């Protein structure tokens, strides 16, 4: 399930092309281009594209923090994760008007590299996860593919990208659970992930229509049972990231209430 990239200010290089009139070109005037010995300029890919995000100061408890904002609603998991780490006191955003994506990725990378486990048993797992995460880290600027599993609010199909949340000790949740009061649909959905749900929705059998109804009725990826389960799962004072409606948000549980930030 792909999440579109967030609305950020993107710096693009504008190249002006000079137009040559067709009438001015004659066989005598057109010269064969000489072979260039210069290497072609590197084309910046989407993953390498530098994006800028505005920042702002907020009061969280007794302390002021500089957090990252979005210009419009978007899915960016990078912002949600960074803000959770800022409020946990793990990283600090410079008090500037804006910050670019490369600086945010550097903050995450430095934090990950500082969290080498002390146990020899955990070092190999850490190194494997680190290698995978550093490879895909630039791509989370543009979004993160997650495949929700409907069995629990903390269950997703494992990918290398999700190892990032483990490496920085931030939980990732969703709130898309079937309601056990509706036993027929609940039994059909609870052991599926999102991709499996979509596949079964288009099969020619009696269950397909029930699955389509569940998908349409919970298209925002939020259910009451999911919210109630999340409330019971998170610890008091826990800062995490929640996925809903193809969006990632920083979330805090405080005194049995969850507060999106």
C-alpha cells in the first residue's frame, strides 16, 4: 500500500531552453556535433531530491522544542518520526525558519549510529538492520509503503524500512482493525494483511462482497475498535507514530487519552 509524498517546498532547477527557428537551419549551416570528452552531469533522482520543511517552536511540558511542519496534509513518515524523536529528547532541530531533508536524514543517521547495542547477541542483528536502513533511508522523504496486518495495531508486514523504527526505538501503530462484534467479517479479515484483503475482494465468491463492504466502510483506515485497542496498547506518556488515512502522525498517550501532534 503506497503512501504519496507529503506537500513540501521542493527546490527544482529550472533550465531555459533556447529555441532555434527551423527556417534558419540549412544543410550548410548545420554542423555535426563534436564528441564531448566531458562526463554527463549527474541527474538527481527523486530519492536524492532536496526538500525543505518549515519549522516552528512549541511548548511541550515545561520545555520549548523546535519541530518540523508540513505546508499541507501529506503522508511523510520522516516528519512524524523526527518530531517524535525531538519530543523524546533524542535529536534537536536547529532554530531556523526551515530545514532540508538531507539535514533531517543526517540527524537520523547520527542517532542510529550512536545506538550500537552492548550485547554481542544483538550486534549482528543491528548491523544487518543498519545496512538495510541506510540503503533505503533517503526514500522515506517521499513516503513509506506499509502493509497493515489486521490482527493487531502494531502489526505490519515486515520490510527493511520498518527496521528504522526499531533502530530508533519508536513504535509504529495503525488503527485499522475489524470489530469482533461483527463476527462474520471479523473472522474473514483478522488474519489478513491489506494486500491479501485487496486480492480476495475481487475473487468470485460470497466472501468478496463482505470484504468489499469492510474496505468501503473503513476507507479512512480507522475503526472504533482500532482506536480503543490503541488506547489500551500504548503506555502512558508514550510518543509514537500512527498510520491512518495514508498519513503518518506523531502521537502521544497522556492519562488514558491519545493526542495527535
